[in-house]
């Protein structure tokens, strides 16, 4: 079968190669992959990955061979899945059944592929804030995949949502998703927030620590600025009950397998209550083009490759 692997000599450091066929096992099904989503983490990893490393966390398709112990989806069922260790950018992939969810009717493979990393990260980081009804939530990187899911889910939970973007152009459509306020740069946010989802790191995280309300929570799950964060610690600990937490789905997925959360997100999409906001789709032979667009921050929402 064919798959995309790291190739330091290729455009965007990725190329198609022949790969061994995956095998089913106890608790592991083989999925015929129809679509995969691109994430900034995969883009960053490709910059330093050794030749032959296999990217691919998000996928959607059909079960080709069920798990040998009979658990999980059956052959022919449409599924969405997460591969925390990668190897999803291929014609077929072996996926633990605890990381797979059956897709309801009406959810395309393209939309489903956008759900695992971005959707579950948004869902689980919002949960860290507890009950969100009438709470103030600040979301940085709001125009990206996680940000757009977080806006919608926080709005549905009854929160007052402030979205932070890097430029006025990136603000387009966020109010329609549920943002009560959209600001350009976190320094334009003028309030205290009960929950802050922080993706940028560096100076943005420093500012977030100064904006959190008493008993509030800051959740950091990315460092797109690729910079260290410094802050005056007494500005943080003198506010009663403030919490700083880190989150990484690719570790959390093994601790708390996300099949149920994937099914929940897919159901919201099927019901028209969640928009995956896939804005860029291409054949996987054009993976370098989509990776370049992601690197140049030209993707508002999610970019997806069709496989085959």
C-alpha cells in the first residue's frame, strides 16, 4: 500500500512511498482510510523527523478488517479515529478500537477527519473549566481548528466567549460560530476570564496569566509562537484559587481513550449543531501544497487530504 512519510529531500519534507500492510489484532481494527486532517503538530514534527517517519493522527474511513477479538466496529462500518503515535496518512491503518467511533449517517469522511485532534482537544480543555454557564471564556488561536471547535462548544454550554485572532482577516465568521466578542491580539482583551484556552505560548501565555479571574483556570495546549514564557509570579498566585494546567491529547488519549467523545462530536455534526469548518481539501498527492498553506497560516479552520 501507499503512505505519506517524512522525506527530508522532498517538498515540505513529505513523500508517498510503498509501505507494509497493517495487521489487525486483539482490540485493533484495520481501517480503509478515506480522509485525513492536517495538524500544526504534524507540520512541526516533519521539520525534524527522520527519513521514513510516518505522520497522521486524524483519520476517517471504513473498517476493512475487524479486531481479531471481535471488539469494536464491524467490517464495512464508517468510522472516525485517532492515532496518537501517527501512521494515519496511508491507504490503510491499524487503529485501536478504543480510539474509533462509528459515524452517523450524514457525516462525510472529510468532516469526520477534522474531529479527533482539534475537536477532542477543544472539548476536553473546556471541561477543565467546569460548568461554563454564564462564565467568561477567552480562546486564543480562535481562527484555527481547535479554536473554532472551542467557540462553538463553549457557546453551546452557555459561556460568554471572547475569541482572540492574529489579524482582522482571521476574525471572519467567528461571531457566527458563537463568539460574543472578537479581538485582534490578546492585549486587546479587557476583562477577567474564568477559563482561558491558550495555544500561542510566549507573550500570549504571559498575558493570559494576567487576565485570569479568581478561581479561574488557564489551560495551555500549544506553543505556536515557539517562544519561552516569562511572568511575574506574584501577579499569578495572589489571585485566589487560580490554576494553570497543561494539556496534550496525544498523551491523554491513552489514559482516557476518546471513542465516546469522538462519537459525541460526530453526533453533533450529524445534528447540525457543530461545524467542523473544513476550508481546504485536496487529494493526498498535493500534501505538500496543503502543508505549505498550513505553515504560512493560510488555513482558517481545518485542512483535509482525500486518500486514494
